[in-house]
């Protein structure tokens, strides 16, 4: 669907894994200050990491900054939402951050449906983390050079920092300790342990006890944690366990029982389908995929594929229904085919207006073209009925069929149709102009539905008034035999 101007904007960059909480806070404040320098920005509020809930599994390196804009009346002259996003992207340039600007509501819907926060996402699936990380990095490098891609970021499966506590079983046994005893000390001292609960009115809060952060953040101090043995002796944690910092994946993702890594691709300035087509060609040409690994395209592209698959069924079914109704009206295949053959020419104005307005062909514009096809078919039907009535009226007067008589009947029928045609077109355009010039919420989608209709109202009447009479003349003109005068047989039926 076309982008909907929700009024607010969400800034969702991603940093490299292994970043500290202090650096995250510094980057968050830095980006907020840069965003606030834009005059149209009213307020900025950012957060990093995830809340205390399982429904928001965001890592620490994922930022979410909500930007609220001032009313449109306070914007600079000539400023539009698209220009505003371009200016923000130009101002907020922080090394190590891949910018993504998305509307908040659409972003939540996309993440709930596909898990991808950007318009296009690439999912790499396989069994080995290092190989998946290599393929994802190659895809990130390739897609950055495709026209229309504003940013690309591949999740890193390496770079996470972990504290490994490897317990020496023999040493622990000599002190009378087992594995559970040492693990309970580590979990209580570092992770914390709830020892009670406090009640304040209707609210309940757990009481958690653990060592302060300055001890938990130091490996040397963790090695010096006191451990009390069964005999009452006090030893250090480092005496019974080897404590060190190890690298590992910051987050593990899986789909269809396979490990996966995601690449976020932000698109601006081009339509989604053409960009994804270029991305697929570039990845297939430059990225070598090992055996047993797969690449799938996700994000809004999934919605586009499903909508395209449905339109491949809806559009032929609609044209078939129109053809059947035309046949039931005229009871002739040639006249029904005449209307269907001229139908594509009536859609030319809709495509020209979309091109002049800079709109991409989307599901909304496809709906507008389907409506335009119905109206254009109606114009053609009424014009053909007028032509048939004028021709049947002359035959009913007992006049001999001839080419001159056919031309006179076509001329009369076409002229009679000019005034009602002009009235119909004027009413339709007058009803659609408020939609074309509207600026409220949802106007972007309505404009893309109405634009094909407005443009088609220029070419569809011209088609019915000029092309259909000429086509009817070619279909009904007498066939000249050798040495014979033209004879026109009255095979027309009375129009209903």
C-alpha cells in the first residue's frame, strides 16, 4: 500500500553488537539533539533496549526514537514529509548507526506480521552461525550499491560479550562443594535473588538482593567473590572456577527450526517492487550461497507478493465478468469483443496522471484502475447502443443498406452521445477533485485510488466518442466482392 502520513515518525537505527550501556546512552542523547535541530520537530523521545516484558525482545543496540512534529501551519514553506525525512537523514549521520525512518503504526504492524522493521528484509537461514554471518555481511555489502537503497544493516551473530564461569569439579570437590553450590552463588550474587515482597497499597514489588554493579562489571572482583564451604572455610570464587570474558552471538534467531540472520534494507525514492527486483538480481549475481543455506525476502515485500498473487486472479476474473455482461447485453461476440479490445486504451490517461504526479503503481492504484475499467466499459456500452439504435432506425424506415447510410447513422449516434458524456465526465471529476487535493490523514491512499479515475476521465470519453464509432464502422462496413456492389445485411438485433 502507499505510505500513510501518520503525523509522527519513528527513528530506528541499529548499532553494532557489544556496545556498552554508557555508550548507548551517549548515542541516544546525541541523536536526539541532532533531530531536535530541525525546526519542524516538536519533541523527541528515545529509548534503547527492551522493557521488562517478553513481548519486546529488542537488543540493547536497537534504538527507538519517537519524533513528534509541529502542526503543518508552522512548517517552513515548501516543506513536505518526504523532504523532512531526507533532511533528518542528512543531519543525523552518526558513525556506526544505520538510519531507518518509518511511521510508528506501520512499523508495529510490519514487525508483528513479519518481524522486519524496515520496508524490505532479507532472512538468511542455515546451520552454522559463522557461515550465516558471512553471507549476511556479503548481502549487506551488495545491496548498499543498489539505487533506491538509503541504508542496509545486517545483524551480527558475533560480537556479544559473555562472562563464562567454568567450574573446576575436582577443586570444588576437595573443598566439599558440588556444582549446584557454586552455581547458586553465581546466580544469587550476579543475577540476584528475590528474598521477599513489599506491598504498597495495591502495588506489589519484589525485594531483590545482589552485589552492586561495580563488582558485577569487573572480572577481577568476580573472581574475588567469597564462597563459604561446608566446613566453614571461606575461599574465593576464582579458586574453584575459571572466570573469563568470551565472545558469542548477541542474539539467536530461528525460523522453521533453522538459525537465521536478518538484513534490514530501507528504501527511499523508488517503488518497492522494482527495487526488490534489482536487489534479488544483485544478490543472486554477487553473493555465493553455500549448500544447505537459503535466502528469503520479507517485510512489506511479503504483502506485495500476496497482493500481486490476488490481483492475478481478481483482474482476469473482473475482465471475464465484464465480457460476459457485454455479451448478455448485445448477444454478439464481436460487439462484446469490440468493447474489450478498446478498453486498454481508456486506461492510458490514468497511467499518464500517475506518472505526472510521481506516484508508484500500488494496490491502491490497481483498485482505481479496476474502477476505471468498469466506467470505461460503461461508456463504450452506451455509445455502442446509441450507434445501434441510429442504424436500426434507418433500417426500419426501409432504406437500403449502404456505406453512406452507415456513416450517417454513426455520425448521428455519436453526436447524440456528446452531451450526456460531458455531463457524466464533469460529475465524476467534480466528485474526485476534493479527494485529489485533500491533505488529511489517509489522503495519500485516496489520491492514488482517485488519480487513475481522474486521468482516465480524459481518455475514456475520447475513446468512446472517436475510437468506438470508427471501430464500429470498420466492423459493419460492407465487404466488396469481385464485380459486386457493397451489400450490408441487417444482422443487428434490437438493442435493449
